[in-house]
C-alpha cells in the first residue's frame, strides 16, 4: 500500500511540475519574443511618456497593444502583474519530485555501484552540493569580469556546464546524473529570478512609487539573467524527458552525450532569439543539427558477429526469472514496484517472445535493466540474452 500511495504522490507532483513548468517556460519564451519584436512608438506622445517600444498583435479573436517603457512610467497603475510564482512553483515541485524519486529511492535510481560506491547519505549530500554549488559558481561568474564579454562568458558557461555533466556522470547512475544536471540548471534559473530579476524589478517599482528615478542598471542586470535563462531552457527540457531515452544516459560516454545535446539545444535557442530580431544565421542552426546528427551516429549500437552459437529458450527463461520477474510480473515481489513497470510482464513464454526487442535493447544494448542492476545481472547472462535474440528470425 505504501508503494501504491507513493506512486500516486509521484503522479500528482509530476503533473504539477509539468503544469507549472509550461506556465513558466511559456511566459518566459513569450516575453523574450515580445522584447525582440518591439518597434519604435508611432505616437510622439508615447515617446514623450518614456515608451521605448511597442507591439500590436492579434490572438484568440482580440487585438492587443503592448508597450515597454525605457525605464518606468511616471505613474504606476494600481494593478501590476508579476511573473515569479510560475518559476517558484516549478522549482518547488521539481525539488519535491527529485526527493520523492531519486532521494527516497536512492538505492534504485540515484546510486549505481558500478559507477561509484556511495552510501545513500553520501550520494544525496553530494547531489545537493552539486545543485547549490552550481548556482554559487554561476553567480560568481556573473559578478566577475567575464560578464563584460558575451562570447567569453558563453565559453566559460560551456566549460562550467561540461564540468558539471562530467562530474555527475562519474558519481551517479546515468539517469540520475542527467536529472541532476537539469536540476542544477533549473536551480540557477530560479535563483536568477529570486535573487536578481525580482529584486531588481522591486527596486525599480519602489523608486517609481516614491517619486525617485529608477536605476536602469537594475533592469539591465535582470534582463541579462533572463537572457541566460532562455538559453538554459531547451537543455533543461531535454533532461526532463531524458529518462525515456536510455540510449543517451546509459552510454559509456553519457557525459559527452549530455554536453552535446545541451549545446545543440542552446544553439537552437540562440538561433530563434536571433530570428526574433531578424538577425538569424543558418550557420547556428546548422551547427546544432550537425551536433545532434553526429551524436546519434556515434552512439548508435554497433553490429557484432555472433561467434558463440545460439542458446536455448530455457536458458533465457532462467535468466529472466532470476533477474527480471521480481519487478516485471503480474505480482511483483520487489517492494518498490506495486505493479509491473510500464505494464511489461514476463510471466509467460509468449510475453517474453513478444517483448524480445525490448528485452535485448534494455539488457544488452543500453544495459539499463535491471534498473540500477538491483538483481545483479551478470555479463554472462547478458550474453545469453544477446545470443538468444540474435538467433531469432529477424533478430540479426
């Protein structure tokens, strides 16, 4: 019953995280688009009031007229909408989900003894250290002379992200390393909102309300962090879905795969931001496509000659009974799984044969199953599965 209730909690929190994430990223992408499409005010009176740009748009059967002030209007309206709780809610639900799945289930999802021999307490402590440390390092970079040159800063950020990806993949299971990479970038994004963007906006609002002159520097700092956030967006979104693609996180060089895909995501976002300004270069997009194509080619499974001969089905049945059916059964005996994961069951010979492709992919090609190798499947047993699969018609 406890596992069943945890599954429901997982569903609800994951759903909340998904919803708030859409709200946050959607508003963020919209405002980046809006900012890059503003035109000079057509009315001289608007320019005189301090309007720096405007945009007309149509959506849902209505016309909208958005204006952006260079600093702030002379008089603030009674109702001023803030965009912050979308970010905070996304982070809070994400951290709760991280704790629920990867910390509470550390022995299953976070720790891989074949990667690093960590205790549960040590693994969780290191994970939290990476998440908090990522923000500290990034914030120090933003306050250093690196911020004075966009290209130098971008390269330094790439190095920081690469070091983060490599370090995580040397300590945790591939699946957890990818999620922790996204959690660290997500924390940086939310911390930008909480510590820089919102405080800067509050200073400007306070100055406007008290008759003072808002400091444009506060707005510029907020905008810089907002721009950084938009480049983190696509890498974080990839990581949120990465647990569905074992071919990426289970690879021997999973850290390089993570860096490559994150770089491609950032380049794609750079292309679209430049496109909003009418300054896009197909080179940026082409590089992203080449990086993704090269990654896909380099991690593709390599064909192997079968020189060991076929095995009997009874041998495969024995391996699956020993290593797989504790979870993949009508009545799983593993306490972490009240029902067969993804509904995949191996109780009968017919079910095994019907899922031969999946069994081979997960236990031999990507080697992500058994998850965390909880049942200690040996290399010899994986070879038995491989030889059996290759002996099947169409399994070559």
